[in-house]
C-alpha cells in the first residue's frame, strides 16, 4: 500500500539466551487510544475494499504499539502493532479500514501474525523527524456500526542506526547518517547448544530496540537454574540495558570483564559495552531504532521480537489479507 503525504493537521520465543531478564520480554504500551466520531475520522489513502463475507463483525482494539507522540519518540524502523480484543475472522475487511499516513511519503503493508494481531512495516525506514497517523475506521465494518473509530499519532525521532561487528568487537552508532560514536563491545561466546541452536551466540541480523531499563535484573532461570547453591546460578543487576530481541538479547553495560571489550567475545549472547558507551547508548535509544549485528553463525529469526526487517518487503507483504 502506497501512502501519500499527509495534510498538516508476535510470536513464539526462539531459544532463549543467558541474558534473559527477570521482567517481561517486551514493555507493552497501554491501550491509550484516541476515539473520533465516524464523520470526523481522517480518511487515509483508500485501499480497495474486499467483498465482505456478509458476516457481522464486532471488533475493537485492545492495544496499539508504539505509544502516542506525547509519550515517546520512535526510531525509523518502528512497526505499528495493533492487537484486537477478539479473534478476527474476516481479516481482509478489518485490514481495509486500517490506514497509515505520514508527512513524508512512504510505502508500507500490514502483516497478520495471529488471529488478533496485525503489524504494519514500511518498505524502507521511515524518514526521521516527522509525524505518522494511524487510523482504524471500525464503524465501517459490517455489524460494527456502534464502534468508535480510533486514531493515534506517532512522532519519529532521530535516525539511529547501530552496526555491531562481533568479529571486530565494535559497535558503531550512526545518528542521522553521521558516525556519532564507536563503542568497544563483547558479544556471545557460543558453546551452549540447545535443540541444535548455540544459544550463547548473539544473533546476526537487523534488530530493533524494544525497550530499555536503567537497571535490569538478569537471572539463570531461563535455563532452569533457580537454586542459588547451583554453581551455574546467577542473579545480577545490569545497568543501561536496551532490549533488542525476545530471546533475551540486550545492549548493556558489561558487569566487569572490561578487559574483553574490544578484544574478544565472552558474553552469553548479549552485547556488552563499556560503562560510558552503554550509558550513552541507553540515553539516545528510542523504541524502533535499528541495531544491525554481523559476524555470527546464528541467524536472527524474523519473529524474534521486532525483527521484522529480516523479511524482504515482498515476503512481508505476503502476510497481508488484501491481495494485489
């Protein structure tokens, strides 16, 4: 779906890593949606409306991610994740009343990942420093006339793209196309095989930042070790943790072992950074920022967190209920 300039106005977990946090994998935005009267709804560039099955549809929205423009700024890779309050049977009819408009022209498409969840991804990264408007004209659905239309406006921030080279043990952070900082890192050392996967390796691919915590509690419970007397047990408070996958990968401050940073890979899958580098990265991180990791044999799966850029755009579009 191509969207023109706007007038001014998920998933099963892959094998976990040892950086698994005690808290929930993805900070979920609450369903702070804005409702608008049907007559006042902003109509995006229309998509062909498919022939209805004739069945009545009664559906509402339970959650929208990211949060609105007054709450956060998002990175240029951010997806729009819409979760409905019940299973959607006529996905084509529902998808046809969803719209996305932006101040800068873009192309994007929806992909259904479950009976209740649909995700919007652009063909190329969003342009920075613009507003994006999502609308759901729910009142137009057959049998759903009592529903309120919903909208949310997003604010795109700086273009943050980080490149992690696990072989050179370095992360380069680019802001708006310019190299802003080089940070010595230590990535996953490998060596723990679970179901044929080396879960101690960092995954290579295009990650998106999903959330961050100034201090994250990381434990060994991901591998079934909960007894403090077990020599494999650990429970650590890790500073400046920015999550980049559902399988427990973060960019965070190294808990000691600074001698390995920039020299060798010694982590359990996370990207460890210097205290100053980790804090700086945490400070600038926006949900939806791009983190490209290279150099390992473990490939990032497209449904591990917000790793939707692992699919080509043509592959992504195949998940749409609207054909053509």
